C-alpha cells in the first residue's frame, strides 16, 4: 500500500484544478468521531459533517461539507477557537452553498470563494473575541474544510489538521502541514525522521486567528472517483497512528461510522497523547 505522500507537489498556495468528469455524481456518506485522548483534560477539537440538499430531493445530487478544527492557546482558548471556527462554517458557509446547490450553480470557483470567505470570517471572529477577553488572548485554531459535490472535491486548509484520500488501496495526503518542522523538511533542512521528534513539530506557522493580513489558505480542486474514502483528522490521529495503519483501517471498514471510531480507538491504544478527531467519508456510485 502506498501511504502518505502528498498528492500534489506544487507550491502550497498554488491552486490545482482538474476537469470534472461527465460521469454521474457520487453518493457520499460520512461520520465523525472525537475524543479528548488519554492525557488531555478537555477536548479542544471540533468537527462538522453537513449535507447540502438541492431543491429537488435527489440524494445523488447532494453536496457535503466536512471539517475539522484543532484549537490552541489560553486556558479555554483552544476549545473556544475551534468552536467559533465550526460555528462560522454552519452560519456562513452552509447557507450560501445550500442556495448555490438549490439553484444548480455549485460552480467550483464560486464554492472556493465562499470557502475562502469562511476562513476570513472565522479569523476575524476569533480575533475579535480574544480582544475582548484577556483569558482568550492568543487563541487560534487549525481548520480543514472539504466540500464534495457531483464528482468534485474542494479542500481548503490552514494548520496541521490533515485531509487524506484512500484510492485504489493507496493512501495519499492532500494537505501540507503548516508547522515549523514541516517547512524545514520542505526546504531540505530537516529529514522527515528528525522532524517527527523535533521540539518545534507542533509550532504552527499558519492558523485561523492570526489576522487577515497573514492568513494563508491552501486550496485543492480534485476529481472524486467511485470508491474513494476521505479522511479529515487532527494531529492527534496523524501523530499517533502510522500512515499504513490509517490506510488499513479505512480499507477494512466500509462503514464511515465504524472506520472513524476505529481510528480514534487506535490512536488511544497507542497512547492518546492529544485530542483525536477523525471524519470519514465514503464516495460510491449512485444507484
């Protein structure tokens, strides 16, 4: 099994666009699971799975939003930051995408525009609340959002929560980690082996809550295949469970609910040093 190489090799903020297939849309089922782990007192992770329904109640034409946020900072700041990020998706991304879906106008450029706007709104919201409460000063969050519609997958991301796709038995990572050590690896200054134990491996270089002027959001535009299995996760999973095990679990369990639960359970079995969240989606041909 091929595991964990990035599906793309271009610059992190460079958009890769593929033509959407003329084949029928896929049916997507999803489920998320989250746990505080074995060592943390609270869970600062949050996730979302949401369905975007068109005016005509045709399940194969529905869209889906998947998201994971991993909060950091302050006494309760991390928990609050991730809550605000997910709330912003529910309030400011779901409604416009629902309108686009109902109008039959789920165009990739429009959807990506709404996704980018959602990041900016979440960033501003987190900064505004932190400015009003000294206990929340410095709070921030990672945020990874995936939108599926038809046979298209759009991913927007900042931080070190990840998005993977399991396709034809190969697990591939779609997102770059925005951390000090990941940047050093990309520059050839650290090996992945050294980076995996480096003291700065958890220090984020990009995150939601740092200000619009510096907010960098990576985006991907990919074609989905029947049989694809998607995973969005916090680093509490990707740091604890080796890539080959993640791929094996996704391959072994066809039900998203079972797969998500098994991934969280495995992270805890291996130590559960951090909060752990897994959102799993399966893409199948509509019948």
